[in-house]
C-alpha cells in the first residue's frame, strides 16, 4: 500500500464511548480529556456515545460533536449487541475509555485501561471475572493502542492479560481548581483525618477503621470517609460494623458533590489512602495540590504517583496504619511543606495529558 493510500481522510471521524461520564474516576477522565481532545483536533469530528442529556452538560456542544444515545449497562451482553448499532459506520476510530471493548467490532479501536483490578482480585464473582478475562484478552489482541494510567497498570496488564500491540502509560492530571481552593467553613466541626474512596474491599477501609480504633483515645480527630456505599457490586460490609463501634468518631458521608469534596479536602488535617490496589490514585494527588499532607499505602501505583511528598505505610499492617494516623494527627505543617506538595502535583497536568492523548489517537488512526 502506498503512502498516499494510507493517508487519513481530511476530516477523520472519531467515536468515543462516554457512558461512564458520571462514574467516579473514569468519569473525571472523560470530563477532563474528551473536551480537550476535541479542541486540540479541529479537523476531526466526533460522535460521543452515552446518555445524551448527561453528555451535553459534561461535554460542550460543538458543530463537530454529535451525541448518540447508548444506555446499555457496562459489562453486559446488551452493550455488546448495541455497540453494533450505535458506533457510526463511517467512524475510522473508536476510543473506549475502559476495558469493555466491543467484541464484534472489526474497526480500529483505542482502549484506556485504568487498572486490571478485575483480573487481580478474587472479590468479584466467577462469572464477572470470566467476562473481564474475555474482555481484557480482546483488548490485548485487538486494540490498536492501549493507554494505561500508570506504569504499574501497564505492568499488571502484561502480567495478567498479555502484551498489547502497542501500549503507552499516560498519567492523569489534576484539575487546576485544586491549587486554588478558597477558604470556607470546614464541613465537619473539629479536626479530622480524611479518606476518599467507595466502600469496597480493595480500598482497605476495614483495616483503616481498625487502626483508627487503636489511636482514637490518643487523638482528638475524627475519621471522615467520603465515598459511596450504595449500589456497589463489591461492597465491604464489615467496614460499617467496625465503624459503628466507634460511634460519632467515624463519619461516612456517602456520595458528595465535587464542591463538597473540595471542602472536605481543604479542611482535613491529612488525607489517608490505605488502598491495596489503585491503577492511579487521584485523591491523594488532588489533596497535595490543595497543599494538604498525605499518607498512603506503599502499594500498587501510589508510590509512582505520590512520589517523595507523601508518607507511606504497610496497608496490610494495622499497626503501621495506626502509626501513620498518629503521625498525621500530630504533624505541625508548614507552608514550605505545602508548597513542595503543590509543586509535585503540578507535574500532573490535564492539558499535557490531552496533548499526549491527541497525538496517540492520531498515530493510531494512521497506523
């Protein structure tokens, strides 16, 4: 085939599966990157797939952007069938920002893999894990490009699913809002330590609450846990029971809005991330951007993302977590330390990420 024959059409057409725009970290990824990529690729047109009402609010309308309804649940047989209908026939590239790749599509596909948790864990049912294995296998065999949130996730993908045709780690960014949070009344009276994460087993909140129980009598702080407890397929039911024994010293907020989350982070003495498994880990990085101290588990991607500006503990050792809680509660923080944390977080820029993604999508289109 000649170079002329391989030339990309003058107006390439990119389809994006954005159904998860309101789903936790993946939603942040879609909201931050898709509008930026659209802006950076003025010669392309885009079809955004998902709930049209939600998409129009999250991704600004444009003459080059069309919305197409795609409401099938993720990880379902329905989504596999509906993919055949909703992806435009003339779309030269489909970008799927999760591993639920369409199994029947033969066109060029780019996949973003945020983590490989569903292969690494035994906390999900056998049927769901088998489906995840099927999908990850398709990702490795058929995706023209796989973008991973971290080098850790890239290594995990190779270890658990195989080596893709092309794979590039692309770090996420931090919303500029985090660097300039205004002063506001803390949402909780008195000092508190903050954990951000849905109540799932791999978030390791059970050990966090057990560690807090060891030190609660020695510190004045409450433990505040921001994250969903409803509608989760892998809910950690033991966490609530352990927390209830500590009365009002432990507060579960449930789901909060972005503005509310910013207030919780701005007012905390420190953010604690005890996760056993993270593909990236935005909450501690966002807390650093806000100047807050951070203590995280020495596991998965967290050392890669948080670097030298975080304190670390063994997430499997309740005593190690307890020591970290006491250290955070007794810390005398300085503005110099806060500035060093902000400086570290500034390395993670959504604009830089978007330029990288735009370039990689263009390469995949031309491959």
